[in-house]
């Protein structure tokens, strides 16, 4: 084991943590500087460090950048059209009375696939408050189930940017990641609901006084609903700040239309993955490793390419969810807002690719592989633990995933680690113990009315519960693939 190369890795990760926590610079600069520090400590030629940074950045964004941009565009249209709210209400009706925590957890996991957690929670929280007001209790349970349901898919199911970035850096098949992420979400959702139901009643008595007043005693405001003179509930202004829709608007698109821009791209991508796997296996006996898609697979491979699939999803979102009278410049403005929200994530993703290539070309990846082999540590624990440590240190799940993926990328071949397992280990590890340095911690706990140690018990506890329970799933996945 080359101690210098291991020290280079430690220095690189420490650079990321220190810069994010102690300086005015962001994770993009932190990852680039980490690449430089790692290369220098490892003894890599200075000019080759720069080449690795630029090449890694370009290669990573070439594979995943367009997909991230299209994904956030779909999310923005779902948000401003009110389709996300329609989906939520449809799920509530489907689950029925008494199963509201299950409904809220499922709603959260669905909405958070295309919509960022922070804005998705703001949009959906008034629904949790309305249910609690009608039931005259149980608000903390609903708020936690909603928030952690969003955490599951935000961390595990593309086209959310974090898992997309890890998929691109590690070279995994995006369709397989979607399938695995959905399975992980389905298995972990009961953990979310059980924990929320257990801790919710314990925290309900210590609910923040102002939030308790807003949820349980605020008068319901009625607004006119067109010429029919009907009325709908409106959210308190604090819940909907920064959004462009009325959460309960009767003019929202139906749930079926709201579901189309989500399900069509996902089905196309999965169909591509499944058909290619079937075709590859069928040809394997004759063609060995050389693979050319059969005639019947080629159309699915085209339509199921993530770029093409998400273009179709975005077109469906614009032309089925928005009223025909919506001005062109307004639609373009919304899409520009979505692109702006993805800008920093794209830069961070590319910088993660830069860091990963420096790790590979400097020999740090090989040194880490040798170190792991010498202590018989299961390879999948490397991305899991790195993501966990980086998440605890600096708070961002996306940065934790990208950092873990960058460190793990050089280990794929030496350790025989499957890229799919590596991606899921990065995403699962990044869910650990959300607390004060995580912006989403403040969104959930502020709206849930939890302060101090109660916020730790509620939100930090539920995220750690799903983190722990994801570990056995990773070992099962490693045995299966």
C-alpha cells in the first residue's frame, strides 16, 4: 500500500470539507481544488492535473448534463401547473381514510422524482396541514412522512440530479438505477411510515406554538372558483411563498395528465434497459462481448435513451399541463428558472468527474483498491461510508453522492464492484443523519414546527433509520447483480 497515495485521497476529501464549511467558496470550487490538491500530493505532473480536470469535467457532463437540464425542466412545469398537487390528492383518495401517513410518504416519493425536495415540500406541506386540521391531530406524523418520502427518491431515483450524477461518474446503466431506486424506495417506505407513526405522537405535544396555531386553529379561507361560485381551500401565505400556483386550485390539471410526463420517460428508459439486456443475452452465445442491437431493439434504444425520453417528457409536460393561453414567454421563463436551479448542480457534477479522473490517473484509485483488498472490507462499503462521512461533514446529499462516486470510480474494475451497486451505495450513504448543516433539515423542521432536540429526534432520526435499513438492501443487490 502506497501511503503517499492514500494521504492524497485524505487530503482531497479534507479539502472539500474544509472549503465548504469554513470558507465563502462553494462545493464546485471545493471539488476542483480537491482535484488539484490530490494530484499534487500524489505526485502527478502539474500539467496533467489540469488535463485530467478538464477532460473529466467534459466527459461527465457529456453523458449526464443534458439529462439533468431536461429533468429540472419537467419538474418546474409540474410545479407551476399544479399537477404535482393533483397527483398528491389522487394518492390521498386512493389510500383512503386512516392511511394518510402512507399516502403522504408515497406522495412525497413521487413528487420528489422531478421536483427538488425543498420546493416540493413547500408545495405539498399545505396538504398535510389540511389533513391534520380535519383530523384534529397527527400533523407531525404527516409532515415527517412527507419529508422523508421525498428524501428517498431525491437520493435514489433519476432524473433527480444526485443519482444522475453518480450514475454518470460511475458509468452505470440509468435504467437499472431507476429500477433499483424504485425498489429501494418501495422497501424503505414502510420504515418511513413506521418511524413517523412512532415518533409523531411523542412530538405532537411539543409542536411549535405558532405552527400549532396555524395548523389547528387558523380559519379556512374560501376563494371564488369561477362562475360556478364554488370554493376551495387556500394555503397560508407562509406555506406557498416562492411558488407560482395556488396549491388547491380547482383549475389544476388532472392526476392522469400530471402523471404522464413522469411515467412515459421512465417507462421508455426502463424498456430500453430491459430489451437491451434480453437482446444482449440472446446474442451472447454467438456474439460474445461484441454487441450490436437487433432490429427490434434499435427503436427502443433510441426512444429509451435518457436524452430522448426526457425530451418527450418535457414536451408532454408543456403541452398537456399548461393552459393553451399560457404566453410563450411565460413558459420560457419557467423553463429558464428550472435551468437556473440546475446550473450549480451541473457545475458540481462536472467537477466531481474532474476529481474522479484525477484519482484514477494519479494512481490513488488503485492504491485505495489495494488497501481495501488487504483488509477484506466489502467493496460496496467504500462508497457507502464515504458518502455518509461527507454528508455528515458538510450537509449536502448531492455533494456527498458525487464525492463518493468520484472516489469509487477507479475501484470498479480492480475490485469487481458492479457500477449499479456502487451508485446505490453512494445514494444510500448520503441519507444519513440530516441535521443543522443540511438546508432541507431547516425546510422540514420549520414547516413541521419542530425545534432543537425535537427536530433531531424527528427529522435526523427518520433519515438515519432509512440509512441503516438501506445497508441490508445493498448487500442483497450485490448478491443479485
